[in-house]
């Protein structure tokens, strides 16, 4: 989607490796989110950030690390990838999360082998 | 805690027929309710929302949703389905009284519209 970019679109990595998924938004939205999408589980929130240097855990944060040194970037790092982290990852941003104004990226399909 | 349920994994409908995608919710205060759509290999896109006011909400692409407080439901509807409506649909909720609350998404319902 225009204004929020995720990279890479596809990634294959090996168990135990560190991998970072990138998310960049151009609107200066204060809130950013990371979700994972899995069959049977829908969308689950991993981490979110209300502003630069402010991050908080979501529903499924274990095994993930985030940072937000700049408003526009919100990278997600898998410190030691496991097969259970094979998923599609979506980044989203919002200036008004309570009003449902989320804009989603196109996703990163991660496969851990 | 807030939660949302989409009881059907998949809904099949013939083109031209009306469609309904079901959603029920649970919140302790007033609900803010949303529908999002996801097309293949894309992120979610906002369709419509209910905050307050008229129980029938109209959104993008001819979709509408009806808020029913007594049944705690927010079903998505369209009078005449198109093949291009085939996608994954997500219902979401947040408790309206707390502006800091994030959205909670349902598990999604795949809509298949057949020609």
C-alpha cells in the first residue's frame, strides 16, 4: 500500500538464524504495529509502538524484538528463528488506532526451515 | 477483555445473490466495530466502521453492516455479490470508552463468490 512499505516480501531462513523484517511509513503516524497472520488464528498482535522510543508487547511477543528509534521505521527482529515463526507478517500504522484508522503494508511471507 | 468471533471460516455465495458475513463481539463498555478486507497478497483495507448513531452503516464497494446491541453482532452484508468481492474479511472491535485500546481482530472469514 502506498505510504507503508515492508521488506522483504518473501524470506526463507534457517532455524536459529536472526532475521529482521523492515517496515517504513511516510505519514509520520504515531502508532505502528506488527501482526502475524496464521491459518486458524487470524491476525495476532506481536508488538506495537505509540511513538518513537516507546514500544509495548502485544498478544504473542515471545521470540521477537522491536525498536523504534525513528517515527517512520519499526523493524521486527526474530533473534533465533524457529519453525513456529513461519507466518505472514504485517506491519500497520495509525494516527488514530482507537478509531480503526489502520493502514497495512503488503506483508512479508517468512518461511523458517 | 475485548474479543470478536467470526463463526464461519468460509462463506460461499453465487454472484448476484445477497451475502452476509457474521461477526459477534464482547466488550465491557461501548463497542467500536470495524470491517476490513484482504485481497490476495495484500494488506488489510478498511471497509467500514460503527462508532455511534445509526445501526446500519454503509461502507466501501456497496458493503454495509448492521450493529445489533442486544445480539452483540455486527454482520457484514451486501445486497448483490460480485465475483470480485471474493476475499478474506476481518471484523475488529475495541472498547469505545478507552482511547488507548487497540483493535482486536477476529479470525477472518473467506468469502467465495462463484459466477
